[in-house]
């Protein structure tokens, strides 16, 4: 291609054609858009994250109320996780074809629709309809996860992990505020003639709609479309990429990851790190209560765990950019080993279990931030959205599987045995990270 600027037509955020040249957009414009993108994403994560936090605190209680069975209470969380797994790839594909505004906005709108469905189900007393609603709420989890990739669309290589980690960190606010809305939700539910446990879903509807509005009206220009415009500026005029069917794109994305050692490492770190975290975290409250810990001690332990997951993610992002993606992934593996050993030998000591849970969350943060960054930059632009959606889908499925089998493992070999058993899950990630071919290409 000659040095002469050649133009082609691409749709802008409103679907209208505009001219894209090698000088359009320039670096200063991209930097300004990236700063605005981060502000919008963080704001949407904070607002909509409150909806997720408030829902998760009451979903199990509502199911137990409607069914009269505590054994079925966990189905609410399982349904949310399954919904996130099912909708992760479709929302990512929507982002690829229509931009991040469409993918993230639709994700939060579906979550709002799910919350409304739960409110109707609570009024009617229909347990299965509650599960249908929580399944749709899973799209909020999918949108939450994909927001971190939106932060990386326009980020420079030297700051990509920090941008991604900032969006991960913003989830902390919703995780802290949301569960505390159970109290205010009770009078709201009584005023509407609903079970008291359903009141927080009213807040969830408003929070999800607010998140969708922030994305739809303020995420302009769309970061993924602008990133595509930058890449397209180097394509000769008249050259177009054929749009393959959805199934074909997913198969191609899987093959692409299999041929890229760094991408495979990033994917493995995210998916298996999540499986380890969910497996241990799910059984920790039950383990503590069986050893006579007060509910306040259980709550404090979970709060420390959440702090480890999210509160330190900006530091993890800075270290990822500073030290490299593979080194931080390996550091995360080491932290998770320390977490498993600490919690595994803790017995009934609440402080030791809490320390293990904090380290478990920190190891998860390292795996998620560094792994997501490595996966993004190791994947060709033509496959990136589908690969990101695939990663989130596998991440949620691995978490659901880990949570499902953790109870059986504890029944067989105890909580300490579970902690040592999950160490085997870390081995593939460590082996990939230490392989010379991976380090040479990463």
C-alpha cells in the first residue's frame, strides 16, 4: 500500500457511513476516547454492579421461601452462573457485529428483564419462573465480565492491564453496597405486596436499567468500532472481510486459541483460576459454621475474600504491565498455592480461614487480570470478540462445575482435603507458563 491516504466507508456509532483513513483516528484522539471509555465503563460497573450484589444476597432466600427447602436455595446462584455461561458468547458476537454499546447494553437490559421476571414470579409464587428470571440476570454477569475487555480495546500495550484492572476494581463498589440493600428492600416489598426477600430485585431493575443507559448514551464513540477503524485504516481500499456464520466464527476462534500458546495460557489461567476460587469459596462459610464460627466471622471472611479479588486489582494491573503477563500469572499460581495450604491446615480457626480466603481472592485477581490481558493481546482482531466470549463462558461453566463438586469432595475428605485437591487444577497453567515456547511467544 502506498503512503497516500486511501479511504473506505465504515459505519459510525449511529450506522451512518464516514471516511476512515490511515490518519483517522489519530493517537491523541484515541487516547482521549480511551479516557472517556474508562470513565463510562467504571460508572456503569458501579451502578449496575449494585444490582448484581443486591440480587445475589436475596436470590437464595427467595427460592427457599417459595419452595420451603433450603436444599434448593443454591439453585438461584447456579441459574445466574448458567445464564452467564449461555449468554457470554452471543453477547460477545453482538459486540463484534454491532459494537460494545450493543453487547454491553443488551446484557444489562436482559438482566433488568430478568429482575422484573423474578418480581412477577415472587408475586405469583412460581419457583420455576424465578429460575427463568435469574437465568436472564446471568447476562448481567456476562456484561460485567466483558466490560473488562472493552477497557482494553483502545489501550496502549504498556497500559492495557491497568485499564482492564480498573474496570475489575470498580466491581468492588457493587459487591459492598448491593448486599446491604436487603434491609431497605423489605419495606419496598411489603408496599408492593411481595415477599420481603424480593424487595432487592426492585433495586436491581433500576440499577441494571441505569447501567444500560450509561453504556448506550455515553459510550460514544464505540471503543471496539474505533479499534476496528484503526486496524481497517491499514487495509487497502476495496478489501472487505467476509462475515462468516456465527458457528463458523466460534469454531475458528477455538482453533485460533489452540494454535497460540500465549492465548491458551491466558485462557487457562482465567478459567482454571476461577474454578479453584469458586470451589474453595463456596464451601468456606459452611466449614466455618460447622466449627462454631459466628455469622459475623463468616461475613468478615467473605468480605476479606472479596477485597482480595477486587480491591487490589489496580495494583495487580500495574504489576502486570511492569513485570509482564506470564510472571504475574505465575505469581498468582503461587499465591493460590499459599491460599490452599493456609486454609487447608486452618482447621476451625476463623482467622486462618479468612487469611486463606484473602489470598485466594488475590490469586484469582492475578490470574484474571494478567490472563485476560494476555488472551486479548495474543488473539488476532478477527477472532478477539468470540475468544473473549468463549473465555467468559468457560470461566462460568468451570465455576459452576467447581461449586457443584466441592460439596462431594468435602463430604469425602473434608475442607482441608478440598484445598489440597484443587492444587491439581493449577498444574496445567503452571506447566504452560513455564514452557519455553510459551515464554518465547508471550
